[in-house]
C-alpha cells in the first residue's frame, strides 16, 4: 500500500517560468526514493504537489493508482506524514504539538515519540515550563528544536507515506545522526519520499533521483550514481 507515481508532471508557479518540466518516477510500496539536486531544482515543489499545496498543471500524481485530485484532502493528508523544511508549530505546548500527529495517543506514546526525536527533555519540563515557552509569537524553540517536534509528531502519526523534506537540515551533526536513526526506524516498511541536498545523506535509498532545473538528470542507487561519475 502507498504506491506513489508521478507521470509526466509539469508545474510552474509563474506561467513564464516552468519549474517541473515533465517528470516521472515511482515510489514502490514500502520503498524509499530520494530526490537530490541543487537548490532551486524543484525538489520541494515535488513534495508540495504530492501533499496538494498546489496541483499539477500537466500529467498526474497517483497514490495507489488514484489521482490525488480525486482523494479528499483529509484522507490524503491522513495517509501522508510530512516533515517540512520549515516547521510552523501551533501556539501550544510541545506535547500538544506532538499529539497532533495522533490525537488519541497516550501520554506514554507521546513521551516515547519525543524521546525518539531527541526532544524528550523538553516534554519533561512541562507543564512548569509552559508559560515561559509559549509566547505571543508561538513556541520559543530553535529551528532544529521545531524540526524535532515535527519529527516526533510524524513518529507518533506513523502514516503509510512519509515525506521528509530536508528533515534534518536544521540540526547539528551529532543530533542529525541520532534523528536520522529515528527517521530510518519510522520509514522502515513505509513508502518514503526523501528530499535532500547531498547524496551522502541518502546512501540507503532504494533509488536516488537527481533533479536539475526541473528535469531528471540521473537516477539509480547510490553505488550506481557514484560509478557514473
Ligand atoms: P528546491 O527544493 O530544489 O530548492 P523548490 O522546489 O523549493 O526548489 O523551488 C524551485 C523554484 O521555484 C525556485 O526557483 C523557487 O524560487 C521557486 N519557487 C518556490 N516556491 C515558489 C512560490 N511559492 N512562488 C514562486 N516561486 C516559487
Ligand atoms: P495539517 O496537518 O493540519 O493538515 P498542513 O497539512 O496544513 O497541516 O500543514 C503541514 C505542514 O506544511 C505544516 O508544517 C505547514 O506549516 C506546512 N505548510 C502549509 N502550507 C504550506 C505551503 N503552501 N507550502 C509549504 N509548506 C506549507
């Protein structure tokens, strides 16, 4: 379950400037496909189209053979867990923000997800820390901390499909490695689309697609791509 297909997908934010110029690929059920390429190549646009922040202008995107435009936003987003590049959190507690992934989750499950995402200490400071941590501008967390909350939420949600859009980009190297292990754990057996900057962070992907200027330049496993160079 959870097969993703992009078929000749074309998209432009501005009609005069095509961003995706007819791309096609498949993420088989339970596999991981990584999209890598330089900044501005259109990588995040791919994830935004799958999550339907925008719709394709030509071609189509299907999940289990169904055009995403024929799936209600509610059920599409229930099936997909997205860790975006810039996480925006609700102006509420960290626990609330994590539990949002699965509102029926127990205290224990929330704590476990928080620990896996290396944000467990923050949970422990609540509720005492609540007032000082929630300000007018929302939770006072660093970018990396917010990203860890988003990761904990996704760990708890455990959806069939994952989109990891540079999910560890805001983290320092040591934290990144630990979080990567947690992400590898959640993505195991789930259909996963990883957006990454560097080839070195997606060594284990079943397929790597190199995107440049909205076109697929190369594709293959990490080993295959290295041999071509
Ligand atoms: P990547 O993730 O590979 O860095 P993006 O998919 O974020 O690339 O962006 C591809 C191109 O589309 C970039 O040139 C970017 O400036 C442009 N772009 C992204 N979002 C928008 C938007 N909302 N409106 C107009 N242009 C955008
Ligand atoms: P919900 O789980 O309530 O459906 P959304 O799907 O609206 O939440 O948002 C998921 C994440 O994507 C949030 O972190 C949100 O800030 C971010 N987001 C929302 N709209 C956009 C957009 N147009 N482009 C990129 N990211 C977005």
